[in-house]
């Protein structure tokens, strides 16, 4: 259990900036298209999902985060 908590802390080091960049990029795109804005609950939800994946599936977390980064780069966020 202790190693999972350490892994969770390490995953938050990478997932919080990823979630913030994703949230900011989506909000930037929404302001161009719709004038809309996602509130901070979506940011907290994204961080929670990343934390849950990092805690429950620690071996899968780097692959998921890598996939998110590749998709962000591919679509130009």
C-alpha cells in the first residue's frame, strides 16, 4: 500500500501539469468557437481521473499519459 501511495504522488507530479495544459487548451479553443468556458471542476475531475488511474493501474499510467500527450501534440493543443 505504501508503494502505491508513493506512486500516486509521483503520478500527480506529471498528471497535474498535463491536466492543466489540457484544460487550458480546451478552454482556449472554446473561446474561439463558442465563447464558452469550462469551470475549474473539470480541471479537478481530470486530475482525479489521472490520480485514480495512477493508483489503481500504476503500470498502465505511463502509457495512458503518453497517449494523452501524443494526442495533444497530434491535434495541436
